[in-house]
C-alpha cells in the first residue's frame, strides 16, 4: 500500500516522479504528492486528493523544476484521503520533506512527546510524526540528515519505507526501510528510488534492494552508501540486474490491465511451466523443492498462509498436496495465523503464498513460523520482494508484473506451481505413480492452449455479462477442487463490480443459503465432470426448483447440465486437479465485463490497493 518514488540526478525530477507514480498507482490511489528542491532553500510541495492525474493537473501551472525530488501515491490508513493527509509531509520549519509507506505503531506516543516540545501537527497521519521527529533530532543534536534519520528509526516502531530530503541540501536523499519495500536504481550519475522496480526499469536495470534496518545515503555522482540501523558499518551493496521489460508494464492495446492480464494467461503459464517439466514429460523440476528434498520427505504437516486470491489458490494447493503427497495441509489466513499463537512444530513446513511478496500479514506469519522452527518456503511472483528474501527457499511463479488490482494471472500461476510441487513431492515420496505424474504433467503442458480456446469464447461471456449486470447479489457454487474457484469467482466480482457475491460449497447451500435463492439471485455453478458431478447436478436442480437463474460452467460436450441451466460456458476436459485453471478464465471474464458494464474503475477499484503492506 502506498507507493514511493525518488529521483536525484540531472533530469527534471518531476517527470521521473510523475511517471513513477503512475507505475505505482496500483499500490494506492486516493491522493498523491511530490516534493522537489529547486535550489538550496527552495522546496516545492504539491499534493492532491485523487489519482495522480489530479496531481498533474494541480501542478500544471506551478514550478516543477529541480533535479531532486520525492513523491508518493497513497492508500489511506491514518486520516481520510485529502490534500493535507497526502504525502510528502513537511517538518514544522518547512525544511524537511518525507514520504512514507507503512504504519508507525507508536505515533500517538511520539506525537504527544513532540507536541510537548512545541511541534504542531497539521495532518491526521502517523507519518507526520516521523518528519517532525527527524527535524527535532537535527535541531537538538546538531547532526546531519542521515544521522537524524538513523536516530529516528531507532525511536519509531512499525513498518516503514521512507525517503527524506532537506531543502538545504539538494544533493542528497536519505532512505530507510523496515518491513516495507524499497529499491534503489543505479543510473549514470543519477539514482532512482521506488517501492518496487517498475518506475525504475525504463532508466536502468541495475538495482539494489534495501534490507530491513538499512539506511541509504543517495548522492548523484557518488557511490551509493548503505548503512546498518546503527549507522555504524557501511553495508556491502548487492547489485541485482532486473529481468523486466517496459512492455510488461504497459496495457498493450487493451482497455484495462486486468483484461490484458486475463488474455496473457496462455503465455504467462507457458513461462511458469517452462523448464520445470522434463522433455519426456515424466518429471517435474523445481529446484527450491529438490534442494530441500529431505525437508519435504520428512515433514508431517504443511501450513500454507496467504490472503485474498492467494488464499483461494492455497485451498487448491491443499487438495493437490493432500491427494498426491498424502501430507496433511492446513490453510490459514495469514492475518489470523499471526495472532493465533499457532502450534508450529520443528519439521513443519510453512508455505507463504503471495503474488506481491509484500503482503504484511503473510510476511509476519512467516516470520512467526520461522521463529518457531518451521522451514519456510515462499511462492511469489515479484522477484526480489520481501517474502522471497525472508524465506529459507521457494520458487517464483514467473507470470510477469500483475498491475490490475484484481489478481488473475497470478492465481493461475500459483495453482500451476502448486500442482507441479504436489507432483514432484509425491513422486519423491512415492505417493503418486509415475503414470499419474506423466498424465498430469502432460495436461499441465496443454493448459496454455486450452486457456486460449476458452478465451475465444470471450464475446459470449461479454454478452452474458450484459444480462446480469444489474443483479444485486450472486451466489457462486462449486465443489472439491472448484470450491475455491467459486470463492475466487465471487471475490473477482465483488472487488471490481461492487456487487455482493458469495462463494459456497455447492452441497452446503441446502444448510441455509438456499433461503436466499429467488428469481433475482443468479447462481454461477461450476459443474464440470469431476467425482462429484452428479451431486452438483442435484444442487443445480435445487436452485432451479426455487426459481433461481443458473449460469453453469461445464465440461465440453455436457448435455445434462446444458438442459437444466439457463446459460452454459464450456471448458475443455482435463485432469480433475487442473480444472480450476480452466474454470478461472470464464469467472474472471464474467466479473470483468460486468464491472465494465457498470462503469467501474476495473484496474483500480475503490478502497483497494494491489499490495497490502499494512495490517
Ligand atoms: O500479493 P498477495 O498475493 O499476497 O495479495 C493477497 C491479496 O491482497 C490479493 O490476492 C487480493 O485479494 C486481490 N485484490 C485479489 O484480486
């Protein structure tokens, strides 16, 4: 949540900052701001409620010169979205400006103490205490900005990535990180700073990921300096080369990132699978699992922690691992796990599943499990993000940057990796036959082509969406491997169309939810030919008998459900455990088209942000 950008060098900072804010807008978009030093002593701060385009409009007739600046796009935690609460925040004397991503837990105590020292606060944010504290330390200790930031980081409790500038010194940005991401891009005589690498890639592919507790001093034409939290030792800098292209960050002709990302899935899944199934199709190769073979062979339990869509993928992972590896799997909401005093035994494996690799709850859950002796394995998309850096081992899903707030291609990437993992562990343990592995591995390779076939039905789904755009409630029903698909279908609809939807195990419906069914409550039923197909058919009958409308997702050639349901969408036949990869596609498209019909902001739905880096 919240995106930070910084620039120092020879270019006009404003241009880099605004472009960077657009790239990071997916992290939060309720207000934004920039601060630039135009000459020593001249600090210009512009802030605006709303999206970055509102800020651009506001700044259009202002002085936007200066080759050093910091910027921020916000997802409000403390204080409503307005111009005052927007970042950058400024110290009382107007000397120091600061942007912050994260939350300061002890801000009320600090605020109180600083108020007693005569500091006045203008915003309702937790962030403002940090900038005031830095000024207070500078004034009282007669120290440099860097020394004051280092001292301030010792006094604040919470999560932060901050970038700070001093109007007296247009040749320096100081940045610090604790539990919120920060990346520094190294150019020729210039540096870039951002919450992730997307604002940096068009200028340089050389980046340094700051670690927790590190403080960076960034000065153009000088070597980057990174210190530990005590500001004593200069830390060794590890330069990473980014494997990312600008095209991945553009809409590529699609009206929304979400639609692009849905349509990209044949390719992203091909990338996800690439090199991970042997040429003869008989074995899966995931180095993170193979290198830790004994851990996976000897564990008595796997815990998967995740949030939102990743949690739904985790539920499918549970089915896969239990079926093919015979290892009990517990799936926990990361936010619940971290505060539940969980039983974690030596030998347990905890899998942290996260697209962004930055979700605060998932990160905290894995740290807790690590402290309690679990082996911690990450499955993430964003390379170099916090979760892969905090885990003992892991593997990436390799589906490329996901920009739309609603997760689509990451979900199918996660399920694909979990399927490959289950086959690999099962084969290592001998709990699955080689024939089964070969059959499913062959089917995994077919997935990109099959998804392409489903996508060719998009116009049909677009038409279907027109019929249901004005429904106020939806029920999504599924069973077995596709119960999580129902949850995910409902979440997609809710988050982008703002229509209430509930995902439910189809057979559970008769225990209460069935009372809701009438002519105005459509049910989307995943009724593919699996081991509970006949039972799901019964559930459809129960809905129809109560006047409910049914949209059914069926296996190609199905005639039984076709004669019963009001509308059907076909998906090709595939191994049962892989069906969620196919049923996800029409569910994503249905939600997308309904949201578009309702005129919603599909890529940046209200109240949401892509990476939830706060509690
Ligand atoms: O980056 P993560 O996978 O950890 O994110 C978890 C959730 O915040 C995320 O899946 C969220 O639910 C999406 N908006 C769903 O589309």
